[in-house]
C-alpha cells in the first residue's frame, strides 16, 4: 500500500488538523483535499491531485493504523477501473464496517462513478457501495473519531441513522421495517441509536441516529439530503438547542412502537460494557469467491 498516493479528504471536521498532522508524520508524501462540496466532487478532486493511478483516501475524521502500509493488494488487468474498501472502527459505538474505512480507488472508477450529488437514483445519492466494482476487503485499519464536536457527532449519527434504515438504498414501509431491513444493518441501527453515552458527545451521535431514522421512516422528508452539507448546517441550527435527553427518549419511544425495533436507553457504564463484550460480524459478508481476484496480507 505504501506505493500508492494517500489523500487526506476533509471538509469541516473539528479534529481534522490533528489527524492530518498524525497522517503526515506517518506518511510524509500524503496529499490533502479540503473543503470541496459534494461527495462526488471531493473524490474527483482527490483523483486529480493523486500522482499514482490508484490512491488511498483517508477521511478527515479518521486515524490510520500504521500496519495498513504493510498490506499487499494484487490487482488484475480486469480491475483497472475498480475500488476497494476496508472496515473502520467507530470510536463512539465500537461498530466495525465500511463507514469511515480506508478506501483504495482507481482514477478510472472515481471519474466514472457519478454518486451522491451526481446520481440519478436515490440509492446512489446516499452511498458508493451499489457499484459492482466497489469491493469490501477483509481487515480493519482505521478508527473514525466522529465526536470532535456536538455537531460532528450529530451529523455522523444522522447520516448512518438514515443509511441503516434503507433496503438496498431505498425506503420501506414502517410496518415492514423490522422484517425487510437486512439483519446486519438493523443491528447497526440499533447500536447507533443506543450506544455511546460513555464518550464525549456520544449522546449527540445517538440522538442524530434516532432523528435520522425517525425522519427517514416516519415522515415525508427527503432522506437523500444527507449528502448536502448546507442542508445539514440548517438542520443543526434547528436542533442544537433541543432538550436532548427528553427528545432522544421521545424519538426512541416512537421508533420502538412504530418500527417495532428494540432501541435501548443505555447509560455510560452500560455503553462501555456493551462495547467490551460485543463482537462485530466478520467482513465482508460475502463468499471469498466474490473477491477471489483480491488478496490482502
């Protein structure tokens, strides 16, 4: 992996400068893209600044594990326009999955992907993962530090509260929710909406996830707006002064009753205990034959 360019991709993360300085100490050749609006546009800017045909992106709230540099990945001739993603560990709730993970992109993939603000589909407006050339790879090599401020924690929680509420990127009827949502995404949603009171601003992450799930599933709000930072700024202005304890409990009650899901109101000790005993499922949850062209060791 050390043969590729690394690009630190930041927007407004309050801990970005600290994490970027850590990355530069580890990878002096790392580049940076900062403040580009739009997920698609930001990744194209990364492709433009990278000197190597394949490049790694490190999100602006991400702390990289140095052992990642020792990995080897074999790319065959048919994969010159593919991308690969490793799992990230969430500092607030302990979840390990694609959110916040390191990603290796080919420039060809990025320049052709048309995601988020450039997508014509609701699924594509909220995530990259629907492209068949976008591969999950075994291993966890970064930690997402999403709790640098109340707003950062809220926004991160809200986005995942929406994304984990979707079936293949699309809404389902509330009456069918507990049955239709993929079981591993449902588990992630329950954890996002319950765990994290033991860390700074963790309650804002929980609240954001609850509000995102509620507005996605129980209102007519446009859930694809989670791709828009300006929209999020306005959303934050409308919620930052709420009585977070009361409103979070209200949202949890509504989600339990109307979606038939088991959200819990865990305190700091309970959250800490959960993270100590919970074992994340292996990733990727696909057969090895589906990624047989990729080997990481």
